[in-house]
């Protein structure tokens, strides 16, 4: 029987961490970080590395790594959330190239820190493999490759059907791209290890502490007020739970399944020996990895949004989503059709109105933020943590000059417009995928309508 929820397979495999004590009452700190996911933990890590005497307190409603940091697909990838083109008009090509180089470097930074700090998180830098399985997807793949070729240091390779099949044998593959700047990892192992490291540096993490409001100089919780001249909001998909931020970022749901370990005979048919992460060129795209213990972890959108920006608690996903992901996995890998699905789960990620991540610090209020990663946060959180460290400490650096710093966008529409908009977007993308599976050679027009509505 498939286990559903229990936060995620990653945490179920490790076992829940021993609970840390909640905030004992009012206290003071130099920096108070709200949220003990990757953003909060990386920020705490770099703050203490640069300023060892700083009093850094992290507040977490459940436990460190409970949210997207402990539930994601384990892709540490160099993607600029929202794409480079958003920044060209406002910042110019040189700034965008610097941003991309920073993201490339960030993948290596995560790997280097994990090694230096003794965090064993099954990290292998195998690159990102993205497959096309319909003529329309092939057209988008070729356009993507042509566009990437115009930028330095992207390293994207275009693979024909035979070359693609030699690397990963995916049923119906018509071609693929591969780029080197991506590592596969076990997200809960990284979150657990990073939390332990920051505690060893002198950071205090208080779990089971619900933040009710964030304002200049003070974080209000159900257990007392933390006063600090610098505050960082690192709540990602759970940002909507803060009354003042309810429409700042939309909490988008994503779901995953994971198979039982597959036998060597099945892997001999599939290949997938290089630890590449796997995605596709569908509109409602999938993402996957071959785990260190020889499972396939396979994800997709499922039910993308709950009315009123409600967020989940324990990771339960819908049975129809489990069935849809299982069917898609088996269509990709017929050799694994007999494999049992051991676990299914879901999580929320933060989506800004323009689908573009942001980091910043308001020196007038002393409040900083980072997030809106739209599913690309495993690496981007590290860049955010280093950038927030410089911003909080008032240091001008190459990181604080990157074009995503200080970016603000309009808030999401009120309900029911927000719910109707998301439902329309994903219904259109699913319709486009159905049309393209029927043999349409170019992108279905309904997908372009969805792009206009979403602001992509």
C-alpha cells in the first residue's frame, strides 16, 4: 500500500528529527529569521560565518525542513527563476550574465559546503536532462537550445533520439537536452545536516513556534515577542499564512511519488547511470531523479492550488494525482511498470505574481525577505542566504548588485479571481498537452493564452 503524506518520503526514510524546544518567552537577538527551511538555514549559516558573535535566532512553526525544503524533487539547479529575459530590459545583458554565473557558482557552493561541513546528502552533480516526447515539444526544445546558445557558460547540449536513449531510455523520446549545472540530492538529508551545522555555530532554532506578525524590530509569536534590529522573512509557500502577506506569494502545490527500489535488471533497461535529474518539455511538466537507493522519485503539479491560499499540513496528496503520476511514470518507463509506489506526498512552493524570485532588505524597517522560487529553490536559497547576509550587514558586494535584489511585484488578485485564474491556466496547459500528444507539430494556441494569463 502506498503511504500518503507524513510530510514526505524523504523524512519518512530518515525519521522525524528530535523536536527542538519552542521559544520559551520574550527574547532579544541581533537577527531573527522566520522559517527554518533552506532560506532561513543558509542565511543563518552565512551570518554566523561572517559574524560569529551575532545572536541569530530562527523561529519555525513545525520543524526544520518541514516545508518545501524537505519535500522537493532534489534538484540543485542553476535556473534563474522566471527566466533571464525578465531582467534584460531593466538591467541589461551584462547584469544578466553575472546573475547566471552566480547561479552556476551556487550549485558548486552547495556541493562544497556540504562536503566541508560533513553533510552527507547523496549529492551527485550529473546535470539536467530534459526530454521531448511529442513534435511540439521537439520544437520547443530546439528553440530553447537555440536561445541558450546565445548565452555564455550555459553548456546546453542538444541530443537526438539515439543519443538521448543511450543516456536514459525513455519511451517515445524524440530528443533531449542536457546541461551540466545541476546536482541530484536528498533534500531532507541536506536540511537535517544544515540545521545541525548552524546550531553548532551558535544559532538557536526554536520549533513549534507560530509567528503571527512581523514588523519593524519585532516578531510576534504565540509564545512571546522576539525583538531584533534585523528580521528575515523566509517562509516561502507558507507566507500566505501571515495576514499582512496573504496575497504576496501564491502557495502552489506540487506532488511526488517514489517507487520501491528497482532491481538491477530494470535499471539495465532504463540506463540512467549518471545521476542526471530528469524533466520534460510538456506544459504541465514532470520532474524526477534516480535516488541513491535506486528508486525513481517522480513529481508533477497535481491539484495546483487550494481556494483561499490554503496550505497543507502533513503532505497528503489526492488519490487522482497519485494515479496520474503513476501512469505518467509508467509511460516513461515501461520497464518499471510493475514497480510498487511506496510513498506519495505534496508540498507548497511560493509563486510571485510575475513568477520571478526575489530577495531584499528594507533598511528603514529592518525587515528582509527572500523567496518566490517557483520550485527552483534548492540552489537559489543558498544564493539568497549569502545575499541576505551582505544586505543585513550593510555590505555592498557583487551579490547585492544582482538584478533580483529588491525586486517587488504587485500582489495576487483577491478571491475568487485568484482561484479562477490558476484553474484556468492549468486547465489550458493540460488541454495543450493533450492536443500536442495527438500529433500537433507546434505549441497549441491554448498554451499561449495560458502564458498571457499567468504573466509568463
